[in-house]
C-alpha cells in the first residue's frame, strides 16, 4: 500500500528536481571554472562614458579580463553597468510542459499501481495522455485563465481575492468539466486501441464510459483542485505556477489512474 508519508516524499523529490532544473547558476556577475573561481569586481567604468569608442572600450574590457585569467564570458556579464546580453538557449515552453506532464502522469500511474498490479499498458497510456493531452490543453488553458485575470485588472479592477475567486470559478466549472471529459474520452479511446480495438473502440461504447465515470472524476477533481488552484493563483508567481501545478498533479493523477482503471 501507499502511505501518506510515501506520497509526501514523492512530492518533495519532484519539487526539488524541478527546482534544481529551473535554477540558473549563471545569475549575477560571478563566474567560475573547474580550476579556480574568478569573481570580477564589476566596478569598471561605463564604456559609454569612456573617451574610446564604445566598441573599442568593450574590446579593451575583454582584453583586461583575459589578461587576468578570467573566462571570456565574465567580460560579457560585467561591463561596468553596460549590459551586454549573453546568448541563451531558448526553451520551448509548450514542449517543456508536455514532457513534464508526461513524467507526472507516469509517476501518478505507477503510484496507483502499487495498490493493484503493474500494467505496462496503463503506464504507456497515462504517459501518452500526460504528454499529448494534458500538456497542451493545460498550457493553453492556464494561458487563458491568466489573460482573464489581466482583463479584470484593466476592465473591472477588484481586490485580488475577488479576482482569484472569479478565475477559480471559471477554472473549476467550465475548465473542470471540459478537461476531465476530454481526459476520459482520450483514455478510453487510447486504451481500446492499445487493446486491439473491437467493440470497445466504438464511439457509443467510449461515450458510455465517459458518462459513467465523469461524476466520480469530477468528485476527485473538486476534492483536490479548488484549494490548490486558489493557492496557485493567489500566492504563486506566474513563472512558478506550472511547477506548483505539476507537484499537485502527482496526487491527482494517482486518483485519476485509480478511477480509470478500477472505476473507484
């Protein structure tokens, strides 16, 4: 069986891993190498105020860093107040959300299988649903919810708790019904196809499963997401809302897996 402390440990591990991967070690003006640590003072005069041309001043600054044994990148980070942007690798936010949703769905499925028995088909099904369905749908849905908050701020300003309450009502009414119905539809269809098709893959059979399991799915949704969503919209910065959602989603996907497989 899966005890509450075990689930808590899993949540802590996921949070630490995601936080570690989102941490930027190059933030600030210090730079390091494997041989030694070089900490430039960042107190050089602004090249814009130098008597040299701007490009020449920056070149002189680069030569000064290299002569002191500093990595060339440190000259780009510390230019005496003149910010020279360093190249950054672009990360596709949609792809990142899809991959993290696939991992979270797989973990939730594996946790639920501790109460039953391991099934490779169920694991593959939930991984595909997480990556191909929940990832894109939640990415764009939360974008709409954030735009709703921005629209309220512009058109009808109100206290923050009231704005978050409006976002929560929309999220847990329209969003909950549509997203969870789509999940059951996707899961039932994909599960039938992986099982070889047959009568279970017919539209009428798939819809019958959706109708029968939607009430218990919404019950599970409303037992987790209203409080979690309010905390997310009210306290969590926008750039950390996906992280918070993914951590809570481990528990929710555990419940969804039990509902989809066992019908509880």
